[in-house]
C-alpha cells in the first residue's frame, strides 16, 4: 500500500467522515482512499468554495472536516477559505499535496503560507510514520481547535508503507474540558453576588454540548440577561430573557440594556470591537469578566477585571453550585415586557423606503422570515446587506446560523451555506448574499444543483459593493469602481438549473411562497432588487477605527 492510500484510510479511521475538495493529480489517490474507507466526498467547483464548505460543515457538525487540494495552485486557490477557518479556530484539516522539487512549476513554500494565515503546518515525512503523522494532525485540529495544513509531498505519497501501518490508525481521544481553578470560581461568585444588573454574553466557546443549559441556570439564579456574539446567534432562542446579539447588530433596546449592565461576563467570547462596539457597550463602572478555556484569549481585546481559564459549561455549573441564594438582578417585570416587545429588529418601527422598482431590505427580510419554515439553517455573506438577514431572519438555535466573518471576505456565503446544509440536512438551507458575493461565488451554484439541495438563495442586489458606496459616497469620492450595471442574477441561476424569481415589491414574493408549497425539486434563487439610498445601520460600526 502506498502512503497516499494509507493516509487516506487512516484519516477516515481517525473520524474524518466528511471531505470537500477539487481533485487533481496530486490529491487523486488520497481522496479516493478516503472515499473507499467510508468518508463522504463533495466535489466543489473551486478550492475556495471547498475550503469554506468544510469550514462551515465543521462548525455546524462539531466534528473535524477536511478539504483536499492539489499542490501549489490548489492550495493558493483555497487560501481565503482556509484563512477564515484559521481565524475562527475551526477544527479543519487541509490536505494538500506538496511539490518539494524547487524547479517544479507547482513548488511554493506551503508551510510558510500556513503560518502566514494563522494555520498550523504539519507534514507527512516518511512511509514509516505516515499514519501516525496523519492521526496526529487530526488530534491537533480537534484538541487545539486549530486549522491544520497537512502537507503531503508527492515523492513521499508514492512510497510503500509497512504492512502493519494501518494498525496505528485510530480516532483521537475526546478533548478533556478545562476545569477552572477554585479561586477563580470563588471570585466569579463574588462578582455575581454583588451585581445588580448582570449580562452574560456567550460566544463561539459556548457552542458546546451542555453550555446553554448551564448558562441559563446560572443566569436565572443571578438575574442575568442573556446575549450572544454574532457567531453564537440562536444559542438562547426562545428564552424570554434573551437580548439576541450584542454588538454592531444590536437592536436599540439590546444596546441600551447591555450598556446598563454593572457586570458583563463573556463566556467563550472575545468581547472584541464588534461585540462591544469598540467598548461603547461597556459602562464606565462596569465590571468585565471573561471566561475562556484558552488562557491566551483572556484580555486579548480589552482589559478585564477578572479572567477565568476554564471550559464554559464546567465553569458555569461550578459557579452555580457555589452561589448563595438566588437574586432578581436585571430580571424585573418591566424589563421582561420591554424585551418581549422591542428586542427584535423586526419589531422596531421604520419608514418603508420601497419604491421605484426596489424593495426595502427590511421589508424583504421580514416577509421572508414569515414565509420560510422555522427549521432553517442560514449562511450569510459579507457586505452592506449582511445585517438584514442576520438579524431579521430568526434561527432555531446556534446551529441554525453560520457566520463566517472572521476574515470579512465577500464571496463565501454560498459555500458556507452548502457546508452548513450538509451538516444539517433536516433543515431548509437559506443563503443570504449580496450581489457582489453572489457573483464572486457563482461557480458553486452548480454544486448546489448537483447535490440536489433544496436551498433558497436570497441575493440582496443593489448593483454595487454597497459598503464602499455608503462609506465613501457621502464625502464626494467617485464611485465608478464600486457600482455596476444591473445584472440579471435570476437568469444566471436558471442557467445552473435553479428556479428563480425577481423581487421588486412584496407582491413578487408570491413566487417564493409557491416554491415553498411545491415539490422543491430544484433550488430557488431570489434576485431581490433592494433599495440603495442609504447604508445599513451597522455600517458606521464596521468602518469605525479603520
């Protein structure tokens, strides 16, 4: 057996059940070995899409996923998606063939590329150690929550492995949760027991089994309100004390209540500039606490009064067990009534600016929220439009929303939704894209159709890179580089085998209702011509400090 086959079989045995990629000569045998061993392979049309699909699948499924690419250009094509995953600490395995001969057209310093984007570089170096090294890469991705580039030199792939090599292939042991120190638990109990208006903000580190229950129990005991960062949206769905998302996407009431807190506890949350609006959501006398199982994350984005190194679920349960009598805290009848009436963006009054052949994105999003089934998984691209689907479309839980924004690249939204859809086949996948991102990632429309996904793709089409238009336009800068002639994206979708509707008014959404009521035998694209006369409410936050 050659190294390429042994590594593929070892990775499958180690629990890598899902792999995405674009196959060339360098990763052909490896990928086929994984398929033969039982892993599911999804062929993308571009390596960038493949990497993003794998990233989204890993986030939503909670498992290690893989992307398989050719040496050299296969890896560089995937690099934006790999960077997003690395910045997000996604447990992702990048399997890249490697040309080590300097005179090869495919030769680049792949290890340096990994380091440049924040990924971990590993390599298969010999036939004797190939299986052990492959399994070590899976273990590193899982235990350290890192994106790992496993380089597979072409000459090593062709070597014969020892007869008993696969005996060493096995899944890594489960990751052991980090227990908080007794002193830190006592300190956090003291902070909460002296608090009158505590707010919990849960982030990516709270998207783990048991974390929601533990946080809700602790919050109820101390009278804390509950919020999330954008990437953990949906974690507290249905809880009457949930404020939804804290940060640039916050509704006016959410921002007011977070600003009114005397204690803010970030649970597996970086409390970065987006989640805390560059610190403006933190009052002058507010005590800030951060809980994270990675000690290096504590205080990385802002000064904290107390940093606790520990697993979110374990820490919350231990603090609850050590707490004294329960308290009302922030949970008064008046605040409960206000949250029920005004915390959702769709309940905030607005002037509908629809007209002249374009629909207000708020009106569009509210109508879609009413039409689409509640069991949905939403992937969102980046751009001026992104706050509307992110905040106006409800999600059933934290696995109903996949938000790949750590690198702030446009063009990832469609591939994100494909990966999330495959991880949650029980839910209707909804991709929310801007026109720029939709056209940038249009190659993967073919992948949606080929996989038979009953996906709804909504394009918020303002014929521009809207963020730049609304950021630079008011100062009189020329906008010819960021505005485009109208594009019939509905026709582009039909060419890929989609059903499609063009929406200029609310009445045009009947086409969406008809599709939902029908067999859904082909995916649907909604080319929504949205108003473009002003920037989204969160845009000022996005550009602040840049």
